[in-house]
């Protein structure tokens, strides 16, 4: 599966951004699409994921109530609507695909190229 993210940018604290990720290739083999992020000097962390099987969504505690993940299966696209952004949300955001939902790294064997999100205070 190939993944291509877009939608990053620079916003002020309190602002919003919407990220998109298009999956191509063997998409029928995957269940979950996810967003992870990596800030400078930190390890990659799971942000949110969504299962196509039951539609369940999962969020890291740090983004609950501010971020919303949704997908358009007809377009093989997953979105991350990010509201009330904080400077600590600054990171490169990566899209991943897996067979089951997880906010850990292990089920994901590949990532997109990433898109930079910068939140200024």
C-alpha cells in the first residue's frame, strides 16, 4: 500500500487544519488507516486511527475532543480534522495502514512521506 499525505502548514495556536491521506495499491488488504506524528527530538506517537470494519475510531488522550478522524472508503482517503491546535501539536504527521487498529507502531509496516504541521504561539 502506498500512502500520500497532504494538508500540513503553519497556523497560530487555536487554529485548524485538515490533513488528508490517499491510499493506493492493495487497499483491499487493509482495515485501519491511522495518523501518527513525530516532533523534533521525540519518538513517533500514535494520534488517531479508524477501522473500516466497524468504523470505530481511536484517539490519543492528548488530542481527544480536538481532533476528528474520518474516512471516505470510496476514495481510499482518510482525513484528520485538527481544531484548537496547540504549539505542542507541532510535528511531522504520518499516515499508516494496517490490518487492525492500534495507536502503537507495530502493526504499521510503512508510512507516507509525512506532512509538516507547525503551530505558532
